[in-house]
């Protein structure tokens, strides 16, 4: 098993062992830190994934964005081109379950949004380091998207997801901030 696969498995196993109360508490702490962050406050349109356990809960974040009048866009994975198509979500019933239990926007009920219109991308990942580098889930979708995106980026992570060193490759692009249940790590600025 290569280094990336080992690290993904280790993190997944650790997160899967979290109790529901701890998971909920940590997700809440992360969301509260996010809501006071300048990137959040300044974003009109934000891109975020639909979480699945044991990832940081994004449902509460999406609800708060809607309450604050923010535009929320969710990625649709285009498997043939291995790219992301961000689509505006206005209600959770516009989602459908696709492969691996992921929820994505229903194309016929949502509209595509150009990357230039997105102010903040909340980038998912299995693990992160203090330099902002991330270990994704192995598809390379976000690596390709971030190569041409010039807005703000941040990641939400439980403290168990922050490691000393993420194995990186030349195409990897770090996020500008990581918000955990323990701290905010500013990578840029």
C-alpha cells in the first residue's frame, strides 16, 4: 500500500472511531470558527461539498449560508472529463445519491456556475498539513479545478486530520487556510 493510501486509511479509521457527541461538537466548533472568518464574511458565492460521515458536517454550514443570503454551489463530478461542474443549490431536495454514497446536484434542477463567480471554495480532503497541502480522496478533481481558480480557498478539518507532512506532487496546490476544531491555520498572508 502506498503512502497516500496508508494515510487515507489511517485518518478514516481514526475519524470513524469518533463518538457521535464528539463528532457533533467538533463540527459545531469548526462551523463557528468559519462563520467569523473574513473569507466567509466576504463571500457572496461559496463552493462546498455535501459531507458524509465522518467528514466535517457541511449541512449546518449550507443552512447558515442560505440564512445569510449567500449563493451555495455544490460540485458535480464529471467522470469522463474528470472535472468539477459547480451547480447552484437552493434546497437539499435538489440532491441525488450517486456513487460511494455521495450526494451531488441534480443537473435538471440546478444551474452551472462559472469558477470566476465563486468567491470561496471550501476544499475537501482526507488530511492536511500546516503548509496547506491536502491529501484528497484520489480522484484529482480538485487538483485540476484549483489549477485555474484564483479566489480564496480553505479547508475544514478535525484536528485528527492535520498531520506533520502530506505527501505532495508538483501539481498539488495548497489551500490558504485550514479551520479545525482546535485552531485556524493561516497558510497565506
